[in-house]
């Protein structure tokens, strides 16, 4: 492997790693913004009335937990790095083949 090929491969790997980390950072920022928002107000119940019996079950769900976004971000970063590595290997293997004239 020549110095130019090694430098190109190193630059490609560094740019792929930077892109993956930038994507991970963007996902974490988005996840923290979503997690910081308050839960929506309940729908308008209509005219005031006294219920005859209290509700048996009240389910409050404000969305996915923050760690779900982190897991998806890690999986996306890993997939990006894997694809970048595979493409660099394909380029490296095809660059070694002699050109047909």
C-alpha cells in the first residue's frame, strides 16, 4: 500500500467517523429536545359533571423514553461505520486490480 493510498484511506475513515459522530450528536440533541417538552394537555372533557364513579384506569403516555433514541442513534452510527468500512474495502480491492487496455 502506498503512502497516498494509506493517507486516502485514513482520511476516508476519519470523515466517516466524523459523519457518524455528527449524526449521533444530532440525534441526541433531538432526543433531549423531545424529552424536555411537557406532556400534551388532556382533551377537553366537555361540560362539567360529577362522575358517579372514578375511572378505573388512567394511562398517561408522553412518548418513548430518551434511551430509545440513544439506542437508535447508536445502531445508526454503527450501520454508517459498517457501510463506510465496506465501501472502503471494495474500493481498496478494486484499486488493486490492473486496468484492462
